[in-house]
C-alpha cells in the first residue's frame, strides 16, 4: 500500500514534468527552428501553424486532466448506514451479510471512498475514474497521444535538420538511439541533441500507450462495461451501443471534443448546478 501511495504522488509529478519539458522544447527550440525557412511567408509559415496546433492539443490535454481530478466520482460510503464496527469494503463484497453488496460499486483504498460504476484508479491523475469523469479521461488520453505524436514529428524534423540526416528509411529511427549513444560518449554529439533524441522515444512510448488505452476504453464503453466489471466477471445488461456512448459523452459530444468541458448530462455537472 505504501508503494501505491508513493506512485500516486510520483506519477502526476512525472506527467507534469514531461508536459513542462515538452512545452519548453516546442516553444523555445522546435518552433523557432521552423522560422528559418525563407521560402514561406510569415502568416502561413509552418512555425505558426504548428505552434497553433500544439497549443490546441496541449490545452485540451491539460484541461481534461484538470477536469478528471476536479470531477471526482461521488463517495457513496457517506450515504451508507453500515452499522457500528462495519467496514465499507466488507459491505461492498458481501462478506457482512448475504445480498449486502452494492452493484457496480468498488471501495478504493487509495482514495478512501466508495464509487459507483468504478472503472479503475488512475495513478497519473491520482484519482478514481468513473462515469462522472470518464469522458474527460478519454479526451485526456486522446489529446495526450496526439500531442506526443505532434512533438515526435517536430522533434524528428529538428534532429533531421540539425544532424543532416534523413528518416526516409524506416530503420533510421530504430537505429538512431544506439548510434546517438555511441556518438555522445565519443564527444561527437551535444548533450542538448542527445536529450532531444531521448525525448523522441519517450514521446513515442507515451503516445502509443495513451492511444491504446483510449481505444480500449472506447471498446468497453461500446459494450457498456467497465474495467472493474470485466476484471470481476460481472454480467452487464445488454444495451444499444448508442445509449452507452450517450451515457458517457452526452448529447453535446462535439463540444467536448473541441474544448475541455464538463459533460452536461453527467451527475457531476448536475451537482455543480445545485
């Protein structure tokens, strides 16, 4: 439990540090290097277009990240009359009395609360993911993967121009890291260039992980399931996939796709309005 609590603190700090480093590299290194192309006009320069795209992706990723934390799943434990000496976890798993377990509920020991339609505990946000913040979590994963892909492309363009190398060969990227390490220790590669190369592989790993997680969550939503229900083997009542999507994304799903906003149909937004 101590290791999990430590991870609950280290993972958000790691994500925020990576976000800050990415922002600094993009604004102060990659984008200024794009202005050196004299063949393009200032208004239609790749630097301005890329900068606007990066800011859009970053704003959505960080905005939904904040909303995932802000819109925490509701604590159902405070509404339960458990009785003297009873533990919330005992009532949830039905060990106190037959039929006492609540459907689709889970007691998270890290968050110390009971949540309904619990999906999983996300260490990178330090929060549980449920129906109230699931849409923001999916948008966070989506825009984080896109921001990493954007940074990966910009970083490869910077390295290609700086080191006068081409990535036309697919093996060029695979062999870039071992060649760069040998050149760095031989003194032929600067520390800043080596740092950018390491960030390329980090962006690739984070981008693929977030994209895969986003696709997995979307598949579960279409089925009307959560990761917790799948792990526990719970039977879920079959519903049309359109209803499952609307329950998570709401009717104004396009607005949430463009800007980080709360789901107006969710319990969180209704409680905010009270």
